[in-house]
C-alpha cells in the first residue's frame, strides 16, 4: 500500500490528524456524536442518559467544543422552561462513516487479541 506524504505528520507545520483529534478527541465526544446520530435531536438529559456515565461538567464542555467545531448544533427554544436540544450537523454526519470504519478496525483488532 502506497503511503501518502501527509502521514509523516511530525514534519508538517499543520498536522491534519492532530486537527481531527482536537475536534473529536477525548473520552466522550465520539459517544456523543454517535448518540446524536442515532437518536436525532436530543435534550440534554436524554443525551446524558444515552451516553451513560458522563458527568454534567464533562458533557457540557464536550458539547460546547463539538458545537464550536461545527459538529453539533445547539437549538434553544424560548419556552417556559427554556428547552435546549442538541443535534449532529451535516458536517458531523460526514464523520460517521469514518467512525464506523474505525469501529470495524477495532473489532478486528480485539478479535485478534482474544485469539493471541
């Protein structure tokens, strides 16, 4: 397999993989994206239940970072009480096939480790 030059990231001034990981890296961001992809627009508490095990502070920070990166949309509805929903953006949806490929790779790797 021919290796593309941009995979030698240490020699690049702006590493594309570093950029990607700055957007989706961390313990909970991928789970949040997957939950929003399968669950559609979700309110904060519903999303927290879907992700499971994440603290309020970490979830709020991750959602804010995903929103700043253009991967999640926050919609606030001026009702009493105020309703806030989160949804994956079209840009975020472009990551789903990549995450599915990564999941397939990990599943294969896990099977190999089990048989080693």
